[in-house]
């Protein structure tokens, strides 16, 4: 109709920053999340699914890396109430823990998996809806809860296919960090709001250790830093002595490593046997109880020295020591979990132990340069989130796995879920005999074989085979008038056919035909045999 | 702090009409959806997961039962674009089919499972976020696609635990309905917009057959109907002859049933053998090919008589006949799928076959009265939804399962997923020995047993057992100083313990102790034995 031509049609597009997930993407994510859920379940965690929509009031303003209130969320007004899409799975948990506090077991271990939404500028690989996969324990003050989360995270990573040695979980404690700040004279326990700006700069500087190195971080702690382009970033203005305290803390992990290595060198002279234990401790790849203990114990010792005199700092070190001991008792040593003071974690709400899972293998970035894969999960203790609602402090700790990053890591390691096989396609040679073709499909399905009849216009037979190709079908079934009269079907091995078409000589082609004729009664067994051949 | 007291705390509440799903609810839904997905997959359907957010423009205004534009969706403005939460899974599919039309296989069979959002007045059991579970075939004009959807729906219902005989899938065709309207003189193919108001009243009246009965519907077709309270609803104002045509159609199914029953009575005189076939046909509970055919064939015959002379009506009847034949060839007879002209389906966008799955067993409603469970799934052919985007007609058909209703049905039939067992709880008798308790937990988990250490304050041991009770733990592990010194643990069978506490005599109590002491090395095998005893 000509008059329709000028009419504006709606655009067939996702909104900016949103995307669709197709068959294999949905399947790979589901397989991974099912495996993680099984680990969480084994640890005694229960599933919880809250709704996507919360009141803005209940969500609060805990979005990381966002300064302005209500920035970063999708929100709208509904009959006087402001509603919003959840930006993470922790804020809804805090609401649930408060709402059902009289009914839930305490401690309450729960896991949650689902999409969250961020109203941020989308970029390459950065979407405004993405999956999170969290586990939290609410109501447990003991650091045994933190240790358990770390062990569970380790098990989950191995369960989905990240091999031991390809990841490490780094544990730190905000209290140790506060102790260091106190020792450096930029935290006054009597007036926590003093020096807040300085501490902010220090935290951001520590977070950049990977990128800027020791000298860069130190410059940011002091006067400031000029980058390669000549741009100047103002520093925290700490004195040289203050900088030294902070930098001892930041580099504690390297220091411990070199001490252990030096010990190893010395020990080689004494005893090959003892040395091998220490080598493992330094490298962190041994399963022996002895070796495990050394590294984390050395770190604890070193940290205690740094925060000496700060009450909160010493409390934090004692917690780290207890976490390491508890993990050790379960066999989780520094080959999997290490104490590492350089882990800061951005979120303002952490109050105690913080942890981060990092993948240690190299991948090639978009510019072809090798780089470490980096962080795939993180979490920590947040003792004040539930208090917002109830006025009563409720200790809580948890972890969040970045689902898309972990999926990307598995794909990079070739450990992703293989694509599901396409269906067997029963082609339509004669459209008056659709019922018979449907019957064949039905027989195949009843035998547990994924199958379908070609439902497009059957006129062009070539299109049917092209369709089967697009579906990655392993087998096509063909039955024309002639075959029907004789009670047989043609069974075409599409995988072999594609291979032969590419590389076979005429002799090979003849010796191993990609298409066989069998009685209709042998349809299922023939299809099964072909599919079995290709695994 | 006294000054905090007056401060307003956020309310720990879900927004109105939203709810949370806890462990068992999440698990039961997941189990059901996994089973349905396996059926869909076997039928050759691929998963698709679109984002929750779409542009308002792409969603369009196809929300059922809503008259005002943009009513019924949650929408907000974002930098000049209007965004909204999807209200079903069909509108996003139409967008995807248009957006990726050059990449997707055609026909495109896809399934989707996930939450949808409706901005409607919430009520008891009516929520503003709920799950749908859809399967659709886009790009197949053949009614073989509709037949396949019906067969797949039948398989899915049986797979999740609805027994054959407890459900029926009713199939009708919008074209037949249009044919009847044409014969009754309220549809003019040359000017489809004439009599639109009358047709609306007729459709709504037919939809109320269950509630108002034959006389009520007939009254609404004519002058109108006065209900028990005296309120008068204006009718469509059809003549008596017009009403008769419509009512013949509406009651076609009953007519066919009585004809078949009458035939049975007559046949009893002739042949017990033949009669039994017809009894099955009338009752629809036979698997014999002969019986299957009769009922749907009789309905088709009767409908052809009613729409005689209307081209579209005859086309619709021919389609129903073909669907019945295709289903019959796969063994799906009227014990599972019947042609039933009383199925109308509200959605404006259906253009051909429509279907509805109804559960036929009785449940007790909230007032204690028995009633049929009713509809749990529905769908049909909608050939114009993709055209909105591309201008080209794309035939499509599909079904949507009401996830919550089907879950409720399974629970009502006692066929729901059993609750997952709680974890084994290792209690904390001595808080200096947490590492040892954690080690026991770790050993149990490594053996695949769901287990946890009590993470609350261990001071009050009674609280620990109360916690285990709340978690529905099968077993508690206890090790005090004394047991630790002797290298043993107490293993407490909590299920047996609860049973004995309720009903056992002292002798029974002594004969079968609910608590045994075993060497630590026998922890796993002892726990396994107890759990095995309770299945």
C-alpha cells in the first residue's frame, strides 16, 4: 500500500547499552551458574531471588564510583513513590535481612544470581544490564564467615574450570588499612572525619599500584605526579615519613616474597629438603601443610610490625591471622588464598576483611599485547548495611562474582561450555506428506534426539539444506516419493559431508558415503550411530 | 546514640506488588523451568535472553486488557528516549526477529524464560513482576508450526508432572471465528472496520461462557443481560437469527459431545466392541488411533457446516483439520489436544490458530469450594508483529506458559519439587577450636555432603540446635573438649530425634538412639548412613 510508505516504523533496536544473548551465550552462562550454585548449596547457602524493582529509599546510595546521589540507577516515579532497578544484589539482601529478620535463620547464608542495572555511559564491552552471582552470610560476626566465603570462592572457581594456579584470592582487612592510616597520622580515631580528603587520595593511589608502580603511588602520596603526557595530578601532601609508613604497607607482599626467597637461598646451603619447602612457600604452589603456613604467617608478622600501636590495626592483623589459620585447617594455602595488603576494593561500605579473586594467566588484549586477566570476583565484610533499616548493627560478609568476566576467562582458556548440537532436520520433499515427516520427527524426539521438521517454504530443497547448515545440524533426513514407496529414508551425515566436500579425494568419497539409505524402522539407530561417530 | 532516634530510617519493604522468592520457591521454579527447557531444546528450539529494558517504541502497544496507550508498563524517560520494562516475551522477540533478520535461521525457533513486568493494580496473588516461559516459531507460515507448538506444550506439561488426563489443550482458529461473524452478518470482508463494536461485545461474551453459561452469553449477544444484583449489561443487539449462528459455534463442542454420546447409546445395541471405541472418542481418554480421529473429525465437520459460504471461515476450518491430522500422525489425540471453538483468547494480535492448556482437575478455592484449576498456558498465531518493524509480513506462532500458575498446580497435585535438605550443622562447643570444626565441615563438603559450621554466637548451645532445626538439618555434629581428647564426635540424627521426641516410648528411645559417638575418621560414613536412612 503506497500510503504506508511514508509512515514511520519503530526501530528494531535494543536501547543503548543493552544487548541480546543467543542460544550458546545463554547456555554457557547457565552451565556456569548451575555449577557455582551447586558449590554455594553444598556450603549451606540458600537461594534468594528478589524482584528487579526496589524503592529508591530501600536501595540507598551505595553505588560504587558514583558521587552524585541517585546517579547511576534507572529510577522513575510511580504514584508518588520513587522506584528503581537494583544496581547490585547486596542492597536488596540488606533490605530482605531487615524485612524478614524474625523469620530467617540467623546466621542467614544466601546466594543470588541475576541481572543488575547501571545507568552509566555504555562503552565497548560495558553494558547497562549484566549478571552478578553473589553469596553472603548475614548475622555472623566471626571472621570464620569471611574465611568460609574465601574457601567457597576458591571451590567455585575450580568447579567452573579455572585450574589451581591460574587464580589467587587475595585477602586484606580495612582495619589494617585504618591502622596504617592511624600510624601515619592521617586517621584520628577520636575524630574520624579529619583527613578524609587525604585518605581518599591515598586509597585511590593504592588502587593504582598495578598501573603506576611503587614510584607512581609514592608520588601521589606526596606532592603529586606528572604523567607521560605532562599532566599533573595533585597528591595527598603527606610528609616523607608518612609516605614511608604507607608504602611499607603497600609493598608488604613483595617484601615478604623477597624475604622468603632470600631465606630459600640461604637454606639451600643447609638442606635441600627444607629448601624445597620454602621454595614452595615463596612460590605458593605447594600443598604441604608446612609450606602453606609460612607465607601468610610471614605477612601477618610484617603487618603487625607496621601497624604497631594502633588498636584497630592490631585487631585487623589478628583477624587476618585467624582467617589464614582457619583456611589452613581446611587445606586452603597460599597456592589459592594469600594475605595481600595491596587489595583495597573501592566500595565505601566495607568495614573489615576484603577479598578479591584474580586470574593470573595472561591473555592478549585488543591491541595484541599480553596482559594478566585480572579480577573476576570481590567482596568483603560490611557490618552497617542492615543497620540503615533497623538501627541495630548486623554483621555481614559476602562475595560477588563478575559473571561476564568469568565467562570470558573460561572462553579464553578454552574451558567454556561447548556449543549444543543443532537438531536433526527432517526435510520436506513432498508437502502432501507433512504428517509422515512429523511422525519421523516425533519418533526421533521420543528417542531423546533433538529433531525438527523443516517448517519454511519447502519449494527450494537447497534452502532446506542451507537451513540445516545454519542450524549446525549433524544429520538431515530425506524421503521423496520413491523412498516412501519403498519404505526407506535417506540419512545424510552433514558433518562428514562438510568434511568430505572440503578435503576428500574421489576414492575416499566413494569409500565412506555421507548419505545412506535405510529402512524407516532403522531411522533412530542410524541417526544415533552417526551422531555417536562425531562424539 | 540518642540523637539518632528521631531520624527517619528507610522502610525495609518491597515496592507494592513485588515480592521475594526464598530457597524452596527459587528451586522449585528452576527445576520446572529446566525440565521445560529440555523439552523445548529437544524440539529444536534455541534459547534467547533479551534485556529487561526496551524502548517504548519497540515494545508497541500490545498489552492485553489495557485500553489506554502506555498504560500497564513501567516506563521512564532517559535522555530523550522513553524506555520501559518488557511486559511480555513476545514483543522483544518481534524486535529481535526484525533486528537480526539477516543472521537468524529461518524459520527461527526460540524459547525464552524470565520475568516480565506489568504496571497494574496489585491484588492477592497478582504481582507486578512474574515469570513467563515462551516458545515461538518465527517465519513458518505452515500450520505444522502451530501443531508442533501444541504437541510440545503437551510434552512439557507431562514432563513437569501433569499427568495425561489432568490437562487438555484446546485449539481454535481466529479465522473460523471471523467466518462465523461473516455468516452472522457482523463482519464485512470488504470493510473490516464495520460492526467493530458489536464484534468486541461478541468476543467478550464468548469469553464468559464458563461463568455465564449458554443463556447468559446469548443474552449478551442480543438485547443485554441483567445479573443477579439487578445490574444491566447492554448487549450487542444482534437479531435472533444472528444469535443462533454465533451460539451454534460457541456450543459446537457440546453438540459434538452429545452427538457422539447419542451414537454410543445407539451403538450399544449393535456392538459392544464398536461402542467401546466411541465411548473413548466421546470421553477422549483412549489412545487408539480410531477413537482419536473421531472426535476432532466430528468437530471439524460441524464447524464446516456453520461457516459454510465464508471463505475465511472455510480456510480456518481446513487449517484446524490439518492441525488435527498432523497431531494425530504423531499420536496426539483428543485425550490431549482437542479442537474447541469456545477458545477465544483475549489478545488482539492473533490472526489464526489459538490454543490454551487447561488443567481439568479440581482444586479447592480460598472459600473452600471445589473448582477446576483452569488455564496455565496459551498462545496462537500472530502474523503481523514483526511487520511493524520491517513492513514485511512475517508469520509467527507461539505459546506462553504461566509459570506461577503451573507451579501452583504442581503443588496442588503434590507433584512439586521436594524441599532441598538442610545442611549438616557442625556445632561449636569450644570457640578456640573453630579451625577443627571448619576442618570437619570441609571433609563433609569434599564428600559431597551439604554442611556448615554454626557461625552465630556459640555461647548458647540451645540456640545452635534451634538454628539446625530452622535450617531443617538432618544431622548435627557435636565435639566438646572431652570428645576431642578421645578423637571422637557425637553425631545426632535430628530427623529421628524429632520423631522420637513426638511419639516414642522410653523403650524405643533406648533401642534406637538418635545420637551416636563415633571416631572422627568415621564422620563421613556415619553421616551418610543416617542421611541414607531418611532417603
